[in-house]
């Protein structure tokens, strides 16, 4: 019995079920807020207001969302081939090298639209290279990707500390970061996009890499559902034995998929480095690689789901920061707990309410059928 | 007179546009074995799933022992005394028999007390129904027949009075099937009621008291088994007369298309599964490989089709060697005119989560017709799939439907259509009609013979001796990895049976 529960209409499956999960997550989060003696409604207000209250806030929300779209897509691509890439963190971190090199090389002589494409290629190449090794190790040596990608996160972290304190740091500087890029190494903001809606971007770092993220999302859709490679990836993801029967090379697909996944994770680095800071700093990824797992889970590994899921996490980040700012007894860690609850209910416990909702729908559709019959008679 | 164990009244169920059960009425008498038959997709499994609480009926009533019950989920079914033996067993592979049987029916929080009690109860059940299994054996180490026995014990342990078996013999060897039927007789004599779904009409005739026939979601007839015949049942199922015998002319064998020489294959644990096998397959003939499941037939097919590496031996396709002991690209073999219908359509031949049209190109997705550069030519893929659906009468005729939602026989047609359509020189087929209804069997057999008559070479592996005898021009019998004899198709069943059991073979080899 492959599917013990009846099929639900699309809007229930993709709309209602996630919404119910989300509502419960916020309900429980509200209880946690209550527990520390604060008013959950006030927290909710700050969350929403902090994320959407002003053009500037919206800019921040979308800035975070941009990051999560990249890492979410990275995880999703690997999922489709049955690979669990939890190394997005490290791949994004190393991807930063590609961005930094392009910027340090050309920022003083070239305009941003020349540097940007090179930085994209650089970030993708470095990210892909960092994912290539775990992919190759699994394909040739059978080392499991979940283990190796996690280990590569740690290696990436040490490597970057070394590079940022010894190699890429300008002489005489005290902080572990590259020099600040000139004009050519900084991406223009999307103030015009927000001003279409009459919003003022303020200081928010919402920049053109958001558009790149949307293009990447469309590209992933094309790749997975419209190319031969995507077809092979999905075959392997669903049934390795069928893939072997069809003459698809498991090791080839594993390696290529991991490289694409790593490239997407690497491109995330564009957003903070070229879009916000204008330089590469220590720890600029800040857990976005792991958030990508939750985003992919919530978005059901489909770009059309990943974008809203990424925005949701953008809201949690931006609005969450606002809560801890306005309500000091709710610390940053509390916000992490709330985010964890969302991941728990929307990702891990995704099927908790499905049976009840399914039952509701089969009864109501039965009633509708009876009504239709009596009317027809 | 007899009371009614189960009565279904007006059961109706739709999956979107598919009306799987239409106003079904069914009475099953207490203490009888009641067969349910019908074409693939007729709605048998759906009906039983409703009875067992997997699905909810859209409307209709279920009565157990004369009382109306609502069955919301399998727990409610168990509470009402209904047990089910699934076609794909629902056992925890690395648990012991005892642990599996207790799972979900632990009577006390303290496991030890429960275990002792359960062991006792299990012993009693085993004695009562002649269902011996070692309670401490781990499931994954048991043969399928015994795993099925555990499923039955599991239901009995939960005090089931009514037992549903959905195609229980599909995976069993003939000997295991015989044993199962003896167990069912025994259960019946103890007053249990049994509902048996099967596609094998011989089984229906042999063991059931009554039989109900479903067609396209409707219950079309119920007959006393003693008062009906295989022919009548087949006609009721399909709605027209069915040729139960295959009609075929003389074979006209031509050149050797596939030659196998001294092929030896080991399985993952290093056990020799195919032992020095040699034979030739000619154009325009069907060679059948008979044998009890597990005697190396699967590994032989896998080695020839490049999925499993052989240890030694040579295979030539159209006179050119296949590197069976090294790396073989199945794509390359397809290009050279070899098509393969694998035994296991669920895990190998199809990706159940794919749309039908996506499965229709599996293995042929390199074909230029289906590609625009690196992109899939979705229009061409769908158009081809729709054409194939029409030619092979695949139902429902929807190329975008998820493959898992097709019934078994229609899934098999999807694979056959894909492999036959390109008119390969050599066609290897494993278990072409496993779980397939009589109408579809007739169709599939006809197609296989058509292929032969077009001068194709066909290698057929089947555990159904009837099928082997009906289709083959020559029969090779495999036992313990060796070919122990070659016979004409008019060899008697007894003779072949002895060979398959390894009795005759040893004598022949000794001579
Ligand atoms: N979960 C589902 N979603 C959509 N359609 C379904 C689902 N389950 C079954 N169907 C459809 O309902 C019909 C009846 O299917 P069912 O599995 O009951 O047939 P069956 O008689 O058991 O066939 P078989 O002999 O091949 O096992 C088929 O057309 C099938 O495609
Ligand atoms: Mg069925």
C-alpha cells in the first residue's frame, strides 16, 4: 500500500496543510513566549511589524530570503537525486573565495556588471569544487555524503580562518577580513523594485542577487523537470535499481549533482559579500546552509515552494531580530527556538495533521457527493 | 443455515475521476473461503482496503456478523476481527518473528511479561493451525513463504476471524502455494472466514467455496465454485470469451542471435547462482527457462542484460561479444538490439513515482527523438506515450497519471510496450504475467508470439510452468544454477516437475 491516504486537492495539499503546520508552530512558539513571561501577541506584532512594517524592513526580509533561496535550492537539487547534502554551509563559505577573488582583482577597474558575472562563476566554481570531493568519495569509495559533507563544513571553516587571517587580510589590518571593495565590487540595491510599490529601501541591503536567485530557481526547475540530466537524477533518487537498469551511471550522476548543488550553495556568498558587506568576513554564512535544509523540506524540493519558504525564514530572521530588540527578555536564542519549532512542525512533523485533514476532506466530499446525488435524482 | 460473516452494501469509492468501486454488494458466508477475481484495476484491492480501513468508502455500509460497523483505520478492522495479509508484507525485516507478531499488540508496558505470554500464545496458534515457524528467527533470513506465514500468524494473534489475502501466491513457489492452501483449509475447518484475491483461476477452482467477480469497479456475479468453470469465470471477468490456450504455429528458427557460453554468476555474498550455463537462442524462437524461483534464473537474466557482473563465461549478441565479466553499459546493449523486461517491475522496470510517460522512456531517454539538445522534448515524449497507451490498451488512458496508481497488469503493459515497441532483435522477459489478469495475459502472450513470428529471438523466464509450456519452442530447466535438461514443450508437467526439483537432472548428469 504505497499511499494509505486518499489524494487531496492541490490547494489543500500545498496550501492548507503547510498553513496548519505553520499555525501550530506559531501557537507552540507563543506558549514558549508565555513561559518566559512575555506577551505572545506583542511578540507576534513585533515579528510581523519587524518583517513588513516598513520598506526598509521588507528589504531586510528579502535580503535574507535571497540567501535562503540559494541554499534551499542547493539542498533540493541533491534531494532529487536521493543525496542529502548537509554541506551547504561549507560550500557557501568556500564559494566566498570565488566572489572575493573576482572583486579584489577587478573592483577598482571595472563596473559591477562586469565583476558580477565573474563573481557568479567564481562562487559557483569554488562551491562546486568543495562539493565535488564528497560526491567523488561517495561515488568511488562509498563514503557516505552525510558524513563527508558535515566534515567538509569543519574543514571549510578552518580553511577560511587561515585564508582570512593570513592570506586575504590586507597588511596592517587587525580584523580577519578582506579589504573593502571599491565601487565595482558592490552590487546595486533593488531600491527601484521596492519603490514601484511605494516603499523606501532605507539602509536594507536588498540587492540584485535576489534577481539571480529567482533566475536560479527557474533554472533548477528546468534542470530537474525538463532536462535529460534531471530525469536521470530523479530516476536515481526514486529508485537506484531502476537507474542501473536504464543504464544510468550512479557515480557520474552523484558527482555532477553534488557539484550543481555545491555551485548553488556557493552562489549564496554573492549576497552577503558583494551585496551587503562589500568585503569578505569571517563566518559570513551564519548557518544559512543549514536553514537551506529546512527551506528545501518545507518547499518540498520544488522551486515554487522554496521561494515562499525562503521568504518565511527571511521573516523569522528579520522579524525575530526585531523581537529580541524590542523585548529584551526574549533573547536571540529564543528566536532560534521559534525557528526550530517552525522547522519541526513544517518539516519533520509534516505529516502530523495530514490524516485528520484528509479525513475531514473525505467526509466533506462524501457529503457533497450525496447532496449532488439527491439533487440529481 | 450459514450465517454471514461480512456483508458490504452499496460501497462506492472514487479516486478523482477514477470510479474504483461502484455500488458494491457482497456477502461472505461464515466459515467459507470466498474468492474475489477480476481484471487488473477492477477494484479488488480498493474494496479490500476499504474493508481493512486503509481507505474510507465514499458511501456504503459494512456489516460484520450482522452488525453495522464503521472502519476508520486498520485498528478498527482488527477490533472487528478482520485481519489482512498484504501482498507486500508489512514486517519489520530485522525483528524476530515473535517481535513482529507482538508489534503493536504488546499487552503490558513491561515487555518481558508480554513476551512470555506472546510466546505461549504463538505456540498454541502454531499447533492449532500447523503453522510452524521459529519464533526467534529474524524475518529477513526467512524465505518468502515463511514470511507470509508470519503475516498470517500476526492476524491470528490479533484474534482475527476473517482473513483477507490479496494475491498471496504471486510470490510463492508452487510447493509453498500448496502449503498455504493446506493452511487455509485448516483455518476454514476451524471456523475462520477467508477472502482470497487471486488471478489464478486454477486456485479459485481448487480451494474456494464461492467466488465473486468484479469488472471495472462493479460486482458482476457471484457463483458457487462447484457450479462454475474456468471458462465461465474468465468470460465474466473480461466480458468476452478469452482464449485460455495460446495459439501458435511452428517456429522457424534462424541464425543464432544470443549465445551464452560457460556463464557463471555469483551473488553479493559470493554464492554461485549461475553455474557454467551454456545455450543458444535463435531468431524466430522462444526459449523458456523453467525452474523453481531462486535457482539462478534472475541472476542469469541480470548478467545477460548487463545489470550484474558475471564471474566467467562469454555471451555474444548478434555474433559480437558482450563484456559480461567487465563493465557493461545497458544503454549500449539496447542500441545493439537487446530489450529486457525485468522480473521486478516495481523496483527495476519502473519508477513508481514517475508519470506514465516518464516511465515510457526509461532506458531510451537517450533517444534523439525525445531530446532537444540537453532538454527533454516533452511533447514528443507524451505523444509517443499516448500512442503506446492506445496500442496496448493501457487503462486508464492517461499518460500523466502517476505510475503507482495503475493496477499491476497495466504497469506490466507499460514495461512491455516500452521494450517491444522498438522491435529489438533479442527480447529477454522475466515473469511476463506475474500478477496480471487473464485478459491481459492473453494479450501479452499474443504479443510475445507475434514478436517470435517477426523473427525475433525471445528468452522467457517464468515460474509459471503453464506459461513456459504454452509459449516456449524449447524448454531449458534450471536447478541450483545449472541447466539440468532440455525438453520439448509437449513434455509432461510431471517430467518437468521432477527436473525442476533436481531429481532427474542428477541422474542425467551422472550418465
Ligand atoms: N491511490 C489511488 N489513487 C488513484 N487511483 C487509484 C488509487 N488506487 C487505485 N486506483 C485506481 O483504482 C482502480 C482500481 O484499482 P485496484 O488496485 O483496486 O485494482 P485491482 O482490482 O486490485 O487490480 P490488480 O489486479 O492489478 O491488483 C484502478 O484504476 C487504479 O488505477
Ligand atoms: Mg490489486
